[in-house]
C-alpha cells in the first residue's frame, strides 16, 4: 500500500504435508501409484479436508474430501 503497510495472510499447511503426518511417514513414494508407503483412514481424510477447506475450491466438505483424496492418490 502507499503507506508501506501490507497484508499478510497465513494459509494452512500443504495437503501433502498433512497426509504424510497422518500416515506417519517421512516422505512420499518415489514411484506414485505403484509403490504404496502408508495408509490414511477416512476419518483422517475428513480431518485434513476440514483443515484445508478454506484454502480449497470446494462448496462443501464432501468436495474438499474428494480433492484431498485425489492428492493422496497422486502420491502427494
């Protein structure tokens, strides 16, 4: 702004980080969709979707869960 002030918006952590924490793994698979390295329950997926909801382009929590699940199946 002209008075040299600014707005700083803090977002939630990336979905990949939250998925790794939920699966209790250090890093994702080197070969996504072929080598599985961890599991995330539906309850954990819902909690991640609730955390990320405001940062996602979703109308409801179910859509947010689908977005996070797509991220999970892509390998992070």
